């Protein structure tokens, strides 16, 4: 494992490429992408379907590894890490929020928020405090014993955000978090991300929606695997 380096940026990509090969053909889903995101920034990454933004999210989230280039997350060089090391980084450093919520249907809101901390072996008393705090921060403590089927889409997304908050990550990585919600509910979800940013958290939001992207303090565009600042 490489020793972490001391840097002020939370995320650094240097000439990162991801190449998918299909027989004799190849597709550069990311093409020499370079970008940086400083600790505490709220940044949106915007691009149409097929632009490479899902591939970029997977690399930022340590769900995949670049074929070329360098990626530093919170001072750690990621490219040479093994899968078990990547899993540890994902659980400790990244709070994922997905378009489809990814909640467990048989579990209550409380249990969904608590579950990742059980795997992380967080002591029970601390888990309780973190779950209470997280559900209060998203305004859902009074719905803590409800299962996903008993919650609206917006409430399910709030549970998903609370789950990320409770893990106390270095970065919140949201993939189309308003994609399945109506515009009013989407505004409520964006207000939560705005508050997380105001509290000093690093937030990276991936979207195809320009009105959502504009809520961030900085925007990065991706098209045909190429990244540029807006």
C-alpha cells in the first residue's frame, strides 16, 4: 500500500482513462480526464447519457479502477489498491446516494441507516447516537420505524442520505439523487445537500439535469469521455 500524501484536494484525477474492449473494438469511456475537487466543495458533474459520467462516478467511488492515469482520494493514490482495500476505502470515506435509493425493503428506516455501521463494527451506543442524529438531520426521525414501502420516494431518498451521513464519510457522492423524484421533492433533497455543504462536507453530485447541476458552487462537464470545467 502506498503511503498517503499530504494535499489540499479531496479528489485529484490526472489524465485518467477507462477503456472497454469488445473483441477487436475499444471504447474510451474516459479519455485523459483531469480534475480536482477541494475538501469542502460542492461540485456537480453534468453530462448526457453515454457521456462517461457513470464511469467517472465508479472511479471516484472506488467501484472501478482506471486503466491509465492517476487518482488520489483524500491523499491516497488509488490505482494500485486491491479489491479488499478498495472496499475498506468505500466504507470509510465515501457516502453513496443513488437514484434508486438502494434500501433494504424488509428493514425499517432506522435499520437501513444503522446497517453499514454494524459491518464497520461501530459500537452499539455510538451507532444509536449516529442514527438518531442522521435521521433528525433529514427530518425523518418520526418515521424511523417505517419500512421503505411505507415511505414516499422523497422520504426513501432522505433515509438513503441519512445512511450516508451516519457513516461520517470524507465525501458524499450522489448519482442522480433527484432522478426518480418530482421537482418539488427534488428541491427538498437538494436543500439537504446544500446544508451538508454548508456544514463543511465535500459533496459531488452527478446529474444530467442542468437545473440540478446549477445548485452546486462549481460545475464540471463530461462529454464523450472528456472532462472540462464550466
